[in-house]
């Protein structure tokens, strides 16, 4: 038993490390390429680019959650009959990828005259349409890779997936920088993105065929009950995971239509920096999901309850101080990245960061719900988030101008997240008090630290250059984290045992799954 447990921990630790490395490389690639693209295209053309990319990202959500459903089916497949069914389901994913491309192309073609006016494309309408065609090709390439990605994720072969993701991210960034430096515009940029997508799909297919030849997609008759099972599970997961993307892309569309592409592009820059906050918890939740499913099957719901509270606590300990640090250093961080001030980007960070952090803290609850096979618990709250965002956008826009758009999103996320936590605990008969005890100390410490740093801001170094901006970011973020950590230690919320566990988590993030590190047993 001990050796089996050690093997599981070793595998998940290795997976976590490889995915972290890949995510860091992908984030750095974006941070390097975006300033070059922004400067070469200009604010208006860059704004059109992000709006078009957002439209295609929303179209990708129509996969009905097949990706998540297939990952779960691969992770659960044990017998030869199970693997045979999975192969047929993977073949279904390939067929849906082609259909998705045709549906998207038809919808965009029919609605393009309306989109030209809505997005204020003007004299760039023809170029934008050609770029859209290339982006549709990239969408199809991304959908075609779905079955092979599901096999690697479900089989917890994250090392290969991480290597391919990191390599193609570097390639995408290099191609994007090359085409814009050679004078290419929207069309060349979209073509480079489509080419990278096709290369990534080919690499994933070849790797999966070599490592898991018994799980290659194939056509065949599938039982209606099986289709209903994966369709019901996948659709609920898709609604849940897609709501956040819909909110972000909706903001871009509204800003582009109401204030022009340049304003939408400015807000998008802030969203990209916000992804830095979401990077560590995001990759951890992705990696922990299949491991939590397998451990719940072997150890039961009691283990899952303890895992849920421990994971939530560590998410809060990381996210709360990090969010406060990001907010107080938003403006110099944008200047450090782009070389000049972009007020819309800094404002977007300060408005959306706390809402996204609160939403990410609930990530452990979504893992618990999905591990129990109840993703529908998320459906109500994500639909509520979208409805609230749609309802609040117009009045907030009229009241606050462009800032009203991210404000409506932040309010919708906070209200719907609070509803989800209450509903999840009620539906699963879990008490709320342990959750509150896990979350409130880091939140209170982070708020106090942010206020202290904001008050001391006039005494901290700053200036117009990138070096001055770097010094401003480091001092503001450092002071915030220092004050938050001191308050947590002084209040007894971060003791010696927690410091030992956090140290182990830095070396092996899967310690939260391990009974030997004080995690849930």
C-alpha cells in the first residue's frame, strides 16, 4: 500500500511539475510576443485582432464539453470493453470537430455584414474577414486535437502534453513576432496561429499513437445510453467552464461595439496580465482533477471532504495575498510590460482581480463536484453569472462608461460564486463553517496588507522608465506579501506546521493529496 501511494504521489508530482513548466513557458511566450504585436499593429488593429480571436474562442465552446467528458472516460477505463467504448467516443470527437468548423464558418458568413458594423471594422473589414477564415482553420485544428489531448490528460501523461504545449507556444510566439516584424497584419498573424494549431494537433496525434496505441480514435456504433452519459456530463461541465470565458469575451465585444476596437484592446491587455494570477491555481486544478477522481474511488467521500477543505485553504493562502499585490502594482506592472502607460489595462486588473481570485478559490469545490460525478452543481451558478453580467452591463456602462463593463463582470462573478458555495454545501450536506474558517483569515490579511501598501504608495519608489516600474512593482508587491504573511503568522493562522507543509508543497504540489504531509487522509 505504501509503495502504491508513493507511486501515485510521484506520478502526480511529476505531472504537476511538467505542467507548471509548460504553463510558465506559455505565459512567458505570450508576455514576450504581445507587446511586439501591440506596437506593430497599433491599438485599433490589435483591438480587432483580440475581438476576432474572442469570437472564435466562444465558438470553440460549442464542443458540448466533449473534452472534459472524454478525459473522465479515459481515466475511468479499466477493462478491454471500457477501452473499446472510449475509442468509439474519441472517434465521435473527431467527427464533431469537423462539424464545428462548418457550423462556425456558416454562422460567421451569414452574420458578417452585421459584425462589420457592430465591431466598427470600417476599412479593415476585408482584411478582418480573411483573418477570420484563417482563425476558423485554427479552430478546426484545435477541435481535431481534442481526442488525443483527452487520452494524454485522462491517462495522466502530462509530461508529453506539457512538452508539446510548451514547444508550440514558443513556436506560436516566434511566428507571430516574425510576421508582424516583416510587415504582416491581421491575415498573416491569423495564418501563423492556424499553422501552429495544425502542428500541435499532428504532434499530439503522433505522441498518443506511440504511447497509447490501444486508445486511438475509431469510428463505430455507440450505445445511446453512453452518448447520453457523456453528453449530459460534458454539457454541464461545458456550461460551467465556459461561463468565465463568455464573460470575458462578452466584455471585449461590448467594449469594441460601444467604444471601438482600441478600447477593447486596452482592456484585453489587462486580462492577459490577470492570467498570471490564474496560472498556478489553474494548472494545479487541472492536474489534481484526474488524481482526485482516482483517489475518491479508492478512499471514498471522506477523503474527498478533507481534500476539499485543505485545497481550498491553500488556494486562499496563495490567491488572497497575490491578488492584493497585483492590484497595488497594476499600473507600474503594465508600464513594465509595455513600456508606457495603458490606463484601461491597469483599471481592468484592479476591477477584475478580486472577483477572479474569489472564483478560483472555489476551484476545489468544482473538483469535488466533478469527482462525485455531479458537475450539474456548477450549472446554476455559471448560468446565473452570465445572466447577471448581461443584466448589469448596460446600466453599469451608462453609469460608469467603459469601466462599467468589467465592473458588471466582477459583480456577476462575485454574486454567482457566493451562490455556488452556498448551493454546493447545501446540496452535498457539507457544513459551511469549516469553509469559512479556511477562507476568511487569508482574505482579511490580504485586504489589510493592500490598504497598508496603498497608503504607503507615495513613499515607495516609482518613475517613468521600465527600471523604475520594475522597482515599483517589486517594492509594492513585496510589502503587500510581507504584511499579509506577518498578519497570518501573528494571528496564528499560519503556524510552523503550515510553513513545513507549504515548503513541501513548493517541492511537491501533490502533498495536498498525501496523508504524510498533513493533507487530507
